[in-house]
C-alpha cells in the first residue's frame, strides 16, 4: 500500500549571499507559509499516477542556470513525480509588498499547474489537475 502524503513539495535553491535566500525561505517554510498551506493536499486525492509535484524555487539564479531551466521538467514514471521550476527575483518578488509576494507565489503555482495539465494529458496520467488547481487556489487564498 502506498504512503499518503502531500502531493506538492517545495525545494529552494539560492546562490546569493545577500539575505534574499533566507527571506524567501520564510515564505516557503515559515509560519503560515505556502508549504504549510499546501501540505493538506494529499496525493491519493488526485489519482494514482502522480505522488509528488516538486515546486522548485530558484532565488536569483545565475544566468547560466536560468538558461538551463525548463518551463516544466519531464514526468518521472518510476518516481511518479515531476519538477516545476519557478524563478524568484527582485522584479517579481523582492521589490513587492508582502501581499504581492504571496499573490506572485499563488499565481506562479497556478500557471505551472496549467503546464502540468498538458503533461498529464499527453502522458495519459489519471491525475485530476483541475481539482488540484481548485484546491491550491482555495488553500492559498485562505
């Protein structure tokens, strides 16, 4: 029997030592953070083909890394997972108010779920992305 856990996980990569990494991680793993809110969305609720959607936040990535990032990674059938890169920088996050930062995170995740819907359709996976998207919208708007 497979282990039930949150379908959405978070990863943060930060190369700069200017304090932007720790500031951003507080939005991901701090009190009332997005990972805390998303943790209630269990993988078994949305189907059997996807156990983990890893939100990969790249904070101010170096230009070379930024060029190498895809809009969405390939589906890993053996792991039943997929990685979704999201670039976080001064323009879209650090120059914004706290409310605008949470809105950016929410909208970025929802837009990436639209891309994931295309992968699910192409790979003929049973993951109910529409239901997941509605639930993400609900928990991140609360």
